[in-house]
């Protein structure tokens, strides 16, 4: 029996900005069907002009990277969420 390679897991927290033409499209659903990643909407704000979503993606590092690339090709602006921790 061939040994299975252990793939590195990755969780990415991202800000997604949807242009008006994509606001009514089920992009996050399509992403979850197309790639074996777990999607978790952490925050969202949608108007007629823009959609802003904080999305957490969890999966293999390769699948997360492919999913992020796919979002960009669809026309979604993708930026990492930067968490600043102030130690006291």
C-alpha cells in the first residue's frame, strides 16, 4: 500500500471586495463547490455599489491558494486580513 502524503493545512482570513456585477452572484457558494475548502463568512456588508466580505478559508495550502487565485480571476478583490495584537 502506498503511503499517503500528509498535506499542509492552511486557514486564511481574507477581505473580499465584490464589484456591482458580482454582488448578486453566488460566488462563495460556487467557490465551495469548486474547491475542497471550508468557507466561513465572518462578516459581510453589501450595498448596491459594493460587497465586502470577511471570509475564512480552510483546507490544504494548495487548495486555499487555488481558491484565492480563482476569486481574483472572477473579478473579486482579495486582501489578507491583518490582525494587530497589542500586548500589554
